[in-house]
C-alpha cells in the first residue's frame, strides 16, 4: 500500500508540473474549454454516424460490411485512449493537440470528398476519431492535474457533461441530416476549430523524458482490429490469429521492462 500511495503521489506531482506550465496556470478555462469544445463536436459526429450508419451503408452499397462504419472508428477510439495516455507522458501536449487538429481537418475533408466510398468513410472517421480524442486526452491530463479539488472536480464533471450533450445532439443531428445529406456529419468536427484562437498556444509544451512502448501498442492495436474483424466476419483464420495474438500480447506484457499496460490491469 505504501508503494501504491507513493506512485499516486508521484503521478499527482507530475500532473501538476505539466498543468502549471506556461500560461495555463493563469487561465485554465482558456485552454480546457476549447479542448472540450473540440471533443464535444467530435462526439456529435460519432453519435450521429452510430445512428444513421445503416442508411449510409445502403446509400453506398456497403452490404454486409455496414457494421465496419461504426466498429472500426469505435476500436480506434479505444486504442487512441491508451495511445495518447502513454504519449502524453513523453510528448508535449501541445504537439499532440496540434497533430489532432491536423487529423480532424484531413479526416473531415477526405470523408466529405469520398463520401460515396466505404473505405473512404472508414478511413475518414478513423482519422477524425484520432483527432478529437487527442484533445480529449489532453483535457483530462490537464484537468486532473489542477491542484484545487473543487476546480478539478468541476472540469472533470464538464467532460462527462460534454459527452452526454454530444451524444444527445449527435443523435438529433444524425436524424435530421439523414433526410438532407448525411455526408454533412463528416464536417461537424471542423466546427471545433473555431475555438483555436481562444486557446492560442497555451497548451503546455513541456514533457517528461521516458520510453514509449511501441511494440506493446502495435500488438494491442492489431488485436483490437482483429477483434473487430472477427465480430463482423468470424472466419476460422481470423479467430486463430486473435487467439495467437492474445497469447503473444500476454507473454509480452509479462516480460517487457516497461509495458504500457501490465497484467495487473486485467487481473
């Protein structure tokens, strides 16, 4: 228990160090609320597609592959949470947010331009998901690093509210745009870029030194993709690959010096 308390204290100190970097200490709202806006509009688009994906599949002739329209971006979202949580320890949050903005723009424009292609839509939605989750992860790292427990609780609570609000608005938007032009759902995340002037360059640019578990993240991402493929098309060789990959992943995290996730997480 002493070790656990010591690790928790060290983590809290590290988060506070990052959170008070630069101008962030003088105005967390000017950083956190724009990040929250980007995340909320990404959630609107995600939930809108979750509602109308069958309509999308019918319009582009996706057939039995219709489930991939929502499944693959959903898996990408899960992987992105682990990915950014790890990268946030070693890469400046400002750089992560900047890359996220680029991914949002690329995904939105690509998806709208190739909205008649199943592959184009899936790739675009995956890029958008990686983009807006970068802002979400940066938000949580900064919010949980606020020293004042009341303010910290407020900002963490706002994250939950943004998800619920984005879900409700996304379902409403999906229903409306399904009758007009569902491809407009792909442009919604671009609206989040309007808050960038408010945020400016206030996202902390410092990071701690460390090692990124590239191998572990690659195996985990591959397993997540295999799981999606098995769920939509349970072929024996996909199931076999999933089992072998799972065994490989379990062996790896048990022997690696600094895996991004340990066996104790599962046990």
